C-alpha cells in the first residue's frame, strides 16, 4: 500500500494482491481500527505514519520475530506450566525442539540477524545507563592505554561499547566486546573496540578489568544458569573490578509497570525465567561471593545498573 496511490481503492488492492475484495475490506477495517492505516471510505484506505514505520526493515524484523517465534511460545506457555517436565521451556514445546532460542538462531542466520536488529531497535528506545553512572570519574580516573577498562560480555553488536566511547571520547583504556563469533564479526565498526568470540559459560579470559558489563543477559537464564555465568567470571575479577548488571532490578515494595510485567512473561515463555526483584538479586549474587555495592535506577520502568564486587 505504501508504494501505491495515496489512497488506493480496495478493488485496486485486490487486483494487485489477489485477495478477495471483501476479505481485503475486512482486513483493512481491522487495521484502521488499530490505527495502522487511515480509513477514507469503506472502499478506500490510505497509508499513514505508522504504516510506513512498520515497513522499515527494523520493524519488519520485529514483526517477523514475534509472529514466527515469540507468539507460538506464548501460546504454548499454559501447556508448559500445566505439564512440567515435557520440555525445559515453552519455546521448546512450541517449536518441538530440545534446543533454545539461541540454538535455533545459530541454525537460522536470518533469524539471528532479525533478532539482533530487533534488539538494536528496542535498545534505541530505552534510556542510556550512562545517565546514571559517571563512568570516567568513578572508574577511569587514573587509567592508561593498556588498562583493561570495559568488557561488554554478551554485548551483541557493540552498541554499549560505542555509547561509552561516544560519551567519553578521551577516556584511556581498552574496550572489549565479547559475544559469539558470528555476532561479533558483524558488530558496529569502531577502531577502539576489540572484538572477541566468547561463551560466557566458560572461564572469562580477560583478567582484572575495571568493569565487566552484562546487559540483559541474566534475565535469559534461570538461577542455576546465572550462577554458572558468575562462577565463570569470578576468577577474572580483581579487587578493583566491578560487575555491572545492566538490567531490571524491580523494587520489592512497588508493583511492576505494564512494560516490565510483559517482559517478565516474555522471559517465562522463551527461557522459563523472569525479571528479578531487588531481594532476589542480593540472594543470587551472595551465593557466589559477590556483594551488591549499589543499585542505580535510571528509568521509571526499573531499568537499573547494579554494581557488585567480590567480598
């Protein structure tokens, strides 16, 4: 529709698409009710700003992911919860697989690309954690070019590394992006960002960094998985290292916002996990010998930076 006339008739669209004109009218009436198109008359509809937005590549990737991969997991959630033991997650039940979301992405590069693009879109709409942390003055006062400053573990396309370097262009120290080899090879280009293929369930090879940063990693894992990740990190942490968990830290006494409650359901359907409350984070980190130093929230939804150190 966006490439057709300003407000094509349903007869014209039916001819172009091969869809029955009455079915097309019903579809467009629904889309108009959802404000996805504008209704001119019962036989004439026009694209609007939202129509064109949904046709951009990033939004199309999001629609593809939700329709083909996420929605079936939500549909299977009730069966999964009522019959534990069939599979490890509702995602596995929905897709009749023994692997997880990331295993499926490894086997389907187009899905992995769409997922990374979707995350890029989602993160661009969320607040920047650096609004809550003056990183240079707090963690990089006396660093030099050889200092291992910032390791972004499971950092995807490297957006957080770029955000840090954009905010502090003169800050000295090494910035390292870690993710699976196939992901880091397609990371956003920057000469200061070192790329490293790494599985965060294995021992962390970069020792003594000032900051080990995890953004939205732990909510994909149950407590046992989180403990495995943390135990793989601990030998690399020095007394001057800080673990940054850039994730939701829900207040114990306040209800979740609609967005965070929905995200918790998504985590449950995809990974059999959920967003964690403050007391849960303290308990989880305490099990591996880490102490929560500070929690800084930088949005009303619960977006937070949790900073932890070795006891």
